[in-house]
C-alpha cells in the first residue's frame, strides 16, 4: 500500500437486533459491528485498514478498490398467493 494512497470499498450496513453490522464484500465479506451506525462506520474503517495492512505485511496482493459509485441496498417484500 503506497503511503497516503486511499482504497475505497463499498460497505453494506444492516440493523440486526441492537447492533449495526457492516460487511465489505470485496474483502471476503469481512464484517464488524457497532451499537450505532456511526460506531459501525468507525469500526469498519478500522477493519479495512487492518485487513489491508495484514495483506501487505504478508506480501499478498491487495483487493482492487471498488470503482463503482455508492451501493444502494433496499429491503423488498413480496406476498405469495
């Protein structure tokens, strides 16, 4: 990882019970959580940093950053007859 270079990844946030779970599909669906959405955002940022640093220390290739824009996830319900 080049010093100062930014790597951006899409994150999926889901409310599960009393916590928010943050999942990063590009990083083998790694996930973390926080008691608030803000805490989950902070935790996932730290997780991504540690994940990339670990790969770098092991001499492994870093996953390509997500180049598409923001991912939108919505719950869609249907009723079966």
